C-alpha cells in the first residue's frame, strides 16, 4: 500500500468544516489529516476529533504546524486577508498548498503566491469547485471542442436576493477585502474565464453599492445582519474588455431586489452558438437546418459527473483531482496562473468603483 499523504488544515471554520475536511475524509485511502490549526483552539480541537488521525496535533500558530516536516499538503481555509502570507510560508516550508478562493485580496498578494510556487517547485491550487460540477465539465468540453466558436461576449452571474452571510468575518472589509464580489462573484468570473480560455484583460469599469446594508427587517436567509458590522458592499458590477476585444459583464450581490437569484453561473455567446446556466439548467443554443435550436443536456445519466466510475459531488471531485495531481505530479485542475487573473479583475472592479474611472490592465 502506498504511503498516505499527510495533510495539515490551517483555519478550521465554516469552509473547512463544510467543504475541505469532509471531502478529504472521503479520500482516506490516499490522505490522512494529521494537523489542525486555528486561532480559536477549540475549533482546531473539535476538527481534530472529528476528522483527524488518533495522534493528530492541534495548533493555534500556523508557523508551528509548518515546522512538521512530515506534512506533505496544507489546506489554507482562513479569511482572505491571510491567504497570501500563509500560502507563501507553507510553500517555502516545502508543502503543496490548496488555498480556498479567492486567491488573495489583491493582485500583488496573489503574485507573491504564484512566485513562491514557481520558486519552490511545489504545487498550488485555488478552491474553485464550481469547475467540478457536471454542467461545468460538459460546457467546458463544448468550448474546448469549438462548438460555440469564438466566444466574444459573456456574463458572469452571482446574484442573491437576500442571502447575506451573517457569521464569521464575511461583513468585515479588512479581513475579506470586500463583500459579494470577492466572495461569490469570484466563482462566476472564474467559470467564465475558464470557459472562454481567455486570461488577458485589457480594461475594467466597475461600480459597487452599499444601499441595503443599513436596513433592518430584511427577510435575509440567515437572519438580519448587524448594520454596524456591515462594512462591505451589498452588490457590485463589472464591465471587462479583454485584449482580443471580448466583453465580460460580471454581476454580484448578497442583497439586491431581484426576482430570480442565480449564482456560480455563466452565459456565453460565440460565433457558432451560445450557452447559459440560467433557470437552474445548462442550455445550449445554435442554428441547425435554418432553425433556432435550444438543447438541454441530461445530467441524470452519463459519465461527465463521474470519476473512476464513482459519482461524487463537486467538492469531493475537486479534492480528488487535487490529491491525485500531488501524488502523480500532474497539472492541478485550477492553475494559479488562472486564479491570479480573477483576483486582478476583481481588484480592478473595486478600484474603478472607488475612483469612478476605468482601470487599464494592458
């Protein structure tokens, strides 16, 4: 039996408990979680009891965890502010790193992460599990095969009507760098750029709004938020022009008076056809025999949602692809060279919204 990879978890909050640790637990034939770190010790202790080996260690200082030379892989599941320096330190300590999205608060911080990965030769990936959905995998194959032709217009959708996360540090601009744009807009933008295979932005115009954050009696999905702690935008929008002339419109919100919310979705328009993830379904549109045709793939059967014959949810598939890339020394599913462009565009949207001017990236 091959030696199992030893994994350390840095940050034992919601995303670690909801996504990373349960997914890794399903890979117990390949990995074992041997170290858990959180600035709140009780969280690390609880995670170790639930997901760790019998002799799993608990830390409140991630630098102490990194001193353990037996750890092969680190998952960074902390607030956005600390993604960059924890990832860089982990790579420098000889660990492969899965960092939760977004890559970082700023493009400069993301660059440090990419440079550290290149310098150390260790693998780095970012947690964009929406790529691992069945509809996303199918649409990516359509794009790779040229079925849509040249994709020159797209929309990245991340719109919630009243679903502001009221726990943790989501409302804290210092810790997170922003609100819905950097939290869920990042997923939609990553999907869109990945489908287009276009990572060269030229110009960005952005707007952001704090119109609803001070309201009360909000009918929010997770209960009323505290207006005094709501320091981020409640919606933000971006208009992106790529170097080849393609246009992307990014729309994001936690609170917006919109009838049909939609999240982690994309709309693509190409020279041969189009596609959208609206209405909770992937639909392709094109012309055939001089007729307009709309096609809806059936994801209740078939192989695109499977891995080695086993059907699994996107988070588990993401974890499996990541761990296999480390074991087999192959390319990661989400490359840091791609994720850094998502951060670059998000930062430009915030900057444009702040200054009222376009931001030129090329």
